[in-house]
C-alpha cells in the first residue's frame, strides 16, 4: 500500500480519496487505510460534528494546513454527506503528491 494508491492525477492537481471520522478528540491525518473492496484511502479525523458541513469544512482546513496549501486550494468534490470523500487539491500534481506523502509519513511516526 502506497500513498500513490489513494489519489489520482487531475489536470488541475490531484483528487484524493479520504475517509474522515468526525467528532474526534483531535484534528489529524492518521495515514492510509483500506476499504473492504481493497481501495486505499487517506484516513483523517476532525473534531467537528457532521452538521451543516462543519466536518467537511474542518477536513478541508486540516488538509490545507498539513499540506501547506491555501484553504482555497482544497475542496470536497464527492461524498459530501459520506465518510468517504473525494477531495480536490489544486496545484502542481508532483508538489501535491510530495506534500501528501510527507503528511502520511509524519502520521506514521506519530502512530
């Protein structure tokens, strides 16, 4: 399982598969996870509750902060009412992939 398994390159950046856990004790990226069908996703937790988009906004803010991106470069483009979401990261795909890889590596060091 590699970081490259959780995203796909888009013309304007990358689209990342993310499984978010709301109502957590902390906002954090927990590394990679695998779904029942074998698909790989980025695992994240947010303190916000899933009400009126609060958890989605918290996830976007978390990813922007951890990846060193402006908040406007992160947007949920699929699964807004589901725990499994598709998040668009806008920018240079190579730079975004490197930042994502570093965030996952840092999550592994905390575990």
